[in-house]
């Protein structure tokens, strides 16, 4: 039985050498798909703050707010000062996104936590 195992190991070693070296042509990696989606920026919601509180982006950029609170019961929301866009409340691990197409300054807040404010500057 020992010689059978040795023969099997030798066969596996030879096969591995053939696959890893001579006799096998590497396949080309497939091209990455082109995503028809605007570039994005992430704002983290931690310790009842937007981090970073101010971001500057190009028109057409999607901003994603991610609730990263450690306490799983802490909800947040993101509401534009002019109320033109707003998220529902969302828990840790959840996110909200908004795409900014028009240049300007967009101030926002979380109405669940006073003093939790931020702004997006779109150029």
C-alpha cells in the first residue's frame, strides 16, 4: 500500500508541475464591465456625526451615507435643509444615496439628533 500512495503522490506532483508550468496556457482575464453609474463618495454616520461633515464633489456624483454606529439600535436619517430630498430612518449597516446633478451648496441634517449637520458642495 505504501508504494501505491507514493505513486499517487508522484502523479499529483507531476500533474501540478504541468498545470503550473509547461503545457498549460494561462487564460486572459475577462474585461471589467463598464458600469453606467456616476462616481460615488461615502459619508459615514458615526457617534451622531457625519464623517466627513463637508464633501466637495463634481456634478453627477452620488453621495452614499452609511450608518456605521456601533449600537445596532441607533437610527439616522439624511434630510436636505430645503426638504427637496430625504431618506427614511436607517439602522447600522444600512445606507441612503442621492445623486447631485446641479452645482451648488446642499446643506443637510439628521432630524433625530440635534447638531448632526453636513453639506455637499457640488462643482
